[in-house]
C-alpha cells in the first residue's frame, strides 16, 4: 500500500503517534488528531454520493477502497416554520437519520473500520449509549471484522436489535456507557480486540469531520452563525470544528472566516459539559446517576471533555439543557413542522436553541444549523 | 407559474388528461403516464444531493421548489460475498432504507406532494401496506398539507408510530390494503381530499423513476442484466423501466440498449403478479387471504397489474416467490454479510434471486441489482 498522507499528533500536547493501531496519546492520555498534507483549495472533490467525496481530507491510502455503506451526504433542510417557532432568522436541520443504521455514528465508524481493517485487527469492541454500537455492528459486518458491543440494558430496543441483526456480539449491562467502557477495555486487554470508543480511537472523529465539510458546501462554502449539537461524547462538535479549521488553513474558506458558535445541548439529567462550561473549568466532573430517554446523551464522563470545552471557549460557544418533557415536546414539534423523523436528541437541541434565543444568548438575526443526530424510529419501543 | 414541460397520457390507450388533479384514465381506468419535452443528452444534471438532481426528467415547473426531505441518491453497494452466496458474477444492493422515513416510498411522495401542493388540494388520503403511509405523513407535514392514512392494524408498529408522529390522521382497519383503498376512496369522495394510492395518482411513479436514473448513473451510464424488485403495488419496477425508456429515447443511453430483465419477487402468501405471469394472463386476479410478514408485499390486487405484466413480458422478465421462513433467513443473511439493515422485502428479493439462479432462470454470469426497499428497523416490533 502507498504511504499515508497524514500523521497523528496529540490534540493537547502535540506528541506524535504511529498511524495504525493508535489510541490516545501515550504521554498525556488525551485524544490524538490526524494532520494531513495540504489539500490545495479547489482540488476536485470525489464524485461519490457519500462522505468519501472528501477523501483528500480523510485517512485513506491511495487506491484504498473504504468500508462504506453510503454514509453522509445527508440533507440540509431549511424550515422557515421552525425558524419562526424558535425565533431565529434562518434555521436548517441537518438530518443525520438518513445514514446507515439511522444515525451520525455511521460516519465515524466508516472511517475507523476502514483503518482497523487495514491494520488487520482481530476484532473491534465498543461501549455505546446506543447508536454507535449499531453503526459499528454494521461496518464490522461490511468489513468481515468481528464486533463486540457493550450497551446499557436500558438502550432502546430497536437499537439493540440492530446490533444483533448484524451478527455482532451484544453484552447488555446494568449501568451506563461509562460502566460499559470499563468492561470493553477489560475485554480488549484479554482478547486483542481493539477498543474504538469516542475519541479514544483517532479516526472516528475524522469521519465526523465530514459533517462540517458538507455543511459548508451545502451553504455555498460559508459557515453559519450557530451550530446546535446534541452532545454526549462530543465527537460531532469536535469533528465539525476540526473540518472548518482545515478548510480555513488550506484556503478553501477565507482566512478571516470565524468558526460558528457551538451550542452544546444536553439533557437536564446528564449535563456534565454544560455544568463544566458554566463553571469555567477545563475538564468536566463525572455526572452521578445520569438519566435521560435521549439515550445518546447519557454519557456522564466523556473522554473528550477537555477538548470539547476548549473548542467551546475558543468559539464563543454556548451550552444549555432540556428537561425530559421539553425534549418530548420539541421532538414532536420538529417532526410535525418539518416531516423529519426526529430523534429525542434532535428535540433536545431544538429546545435548548429556543431557550437560548429567549434569553438573548443567541440573537434573533442568527443563521442556525441544528443537527438531528438520529432517527426517531430507533427510539420507538 | 411557468408552463409545464410535460403532459399526461394513458399508459394503455393514450387518451390525454389534465396535468393537475389527475387520477387514472377517464376512458379506460388504467394508470396515466407523464411525457416530457425532450431532455437533450448531456444536459447538465442538478447539483442537489437528492432525487431532484434529475429535475429535467421530473414534473417540476421552472423555478418551483420541490417538497423535499432529502429523498434519493441512495447508495449502490456491491457485495462480492453475497454474489458468491447466491451464485452470480456481480451483485449490488440499492439500499432504499436510507431515504426519509426509511423506504423507497419517499421518492414517489416527494413528487406527488409537490404537485398536490401546487394544485392547492385540501388534503391527501392514502391506503397503505405500511411505508407509503409513513412517507406521505412526512411529506404532508413538510408541505403543510393535511394527511389521512388508512392502514391494516397488522402493519408493523414502528411504521404506524411514524405516521402518528408526523401529525397525520391514522385509521387502523381490519383487513388488507385493498380494504383500506375502498375506505380511502369513500373518504375522498365526501371530504374533497385527493387519493394518492399507487398508480392511481400519476406522479408517484415519476418519483420512482429516479431509482432508474441513479442506478444507471452509478453503474457508469449502463444497465445491469437483472433488476430484482420486491413487489407489492409494482410502482418501483414500472418507474425504473420508464426511466430507462426515457434515457434511451432521449439519447442518454445508446439506442440499442436493452432493458434489464425484471425479476418480480413476491411472498408465497400473496403472489398475484407471480401467479398471473406464470399463467400468461394480461391481468392478475385478486389474491384471497393475503398473508406475509413482509408488509409491503401484502397487496392482493394492485391497480398496476396490467402495466406491470406488460413490462415483464416486454423485457423477458421473471417472477418468483419466497416462503415466510425463507424471507426471514435471507433477510438475516443480507444483513450479516453486508451490514445493510435489510427489510423483509429485501430478504424476499434475495431468496427469489437465489432460487432463480439455482433453477437456471438467471445465469451465473449475470450482473444483478437487488433493491432493499426499506429499513429493517421499521419491522422490529
């Protein structure tokens, strides 16, 4: 195979790492980031109808065929009705439900499994709050790589069923994704399976970047004022931020481009990032007894807390929370007013946006993009 | 608004009809077809990431913005593993699960609701075996047009839930889609709502055509040997066939291009088209007591029977059936070997293909495209 066009460095301390079989930084245990040979502005993008259209910016060897199920190139749907309902000038929904297995997690797994297959791993293991497990099961099946998933028994049943349908090994646990993570690491140590939890594995966030590329291209190569991201592990926001940085530094966006403000939306019953951001701390304390029906938001102690909080500080970011009732109400509003089959996470984002507009934290003349991270159908039990 | 670039004629007797508020042919009650001003070969296609990329071939007025939720541009995924399992040279899956509300029905509803909105209808009503109702509910919500859906109470619950989540009126009935159709027509007559059941409304099949355009473009502007389509109402096959005819007649495909052979896959418990095709009749008798867990195939008396049977005869077509157990087995095989979240309809298609190869009806050197018409998640009850 040809030489990689990227290298890996720690996102915090800059220490280098090998490009295959990498995990977190050996020196400081923070997430690794890929850095690429420059992609000259105007380089033709691919003609594929999936996220690998942006292959020059992605960890793919020359001639290598990615493990793909059609992830990405999701629609960006403008809704004047919803914009009026929350009080902003323009509002678009980026509908990530239209990915394989119905969530944005497909993007990260397409990239991660492509690299894992190249590294000839014996198997992959992941802890999940829900959708990441279903996505990994699908990409493992596509690549012929064995998969084991640790998931809370409270995960919505359609998601657990998807994991099993794909032939993955599903371990249902009492507890939350943090507990699942410990079991996954223990299993990895004894089996040789590679753990690929959020930001512990460096390529999932590379797949997430494609949401940023798409967003910018769909808006006509410009950025919105605000990006609302329902946040569990944080890889979505970090990915979009990284994509926009790369577009600016390589000349695809003007040098004076400012990052959008990232509005991190969490559930009242599990809001470690919102709490830490309000307190102005550099890292987030674990959330005790996380509870929310928006399964993807039930992440009490994300590994990427420092990185995400740094991104929020650097971009004049925001955070907010929604109650379980508000999540339900705004999930329904999203569906009825747009026809988008919104996941509770999308409803949480909409509720938090509405509150941020009402309080004046987001201005009424803003152009806003809200991510609906998954499919409502996955939560209907 | 500008003048339409299309007209409507009966697919059977050629009688003309008005382009708005049209139903079946007034003279012979067969489906109407749209005919377009020629689209010169090489005319630039749109840059949209949805089926409206093919707008020059679709019923859209100049400057009109379609009612869109990101339908179409679904992946075409080649699976050498699955090709080996069924015994053909090459096999691709066209994964229609990655549409809004998880099925190919989104395409037809995007086109039909766009025209219905232009005609300022008071509401839309549809009988459904499942996915068409969910799709109409979503596009009705997107367009702000009231929707009523008549569905068998036995329809998988995730699909019924989607209909209600979108704010549509759902009437659960005892019986099958044929019974639902009678109730829908009676309600339409008293309410003024417009009925848009399969091939009774002329624009749904125009949306279905885009599967044919995409398939041909994804294969590099050529057609496969065989298209396997799990068949209820028949609009998928008819749409693809119409698309390829239009590409040939307008010079996008060479004049000597032959249509693919269409392999119509049905369930043993509801196989009116397969039975009629085997008997060599011009129309299909209604199937008594239709039973299958592949809800989309439970269509005992499709309105498009004559048209579909004609397409099959003209293209050296084929038909076959699968038992409930075979549908389950091959649905699982499809998921495990590819990572595609297959609906039972997709599994039915795979089973029927395997049998057709085993019997020699489809040759081992064939290049085959199988449509997975919906998402497995929609059937997990």
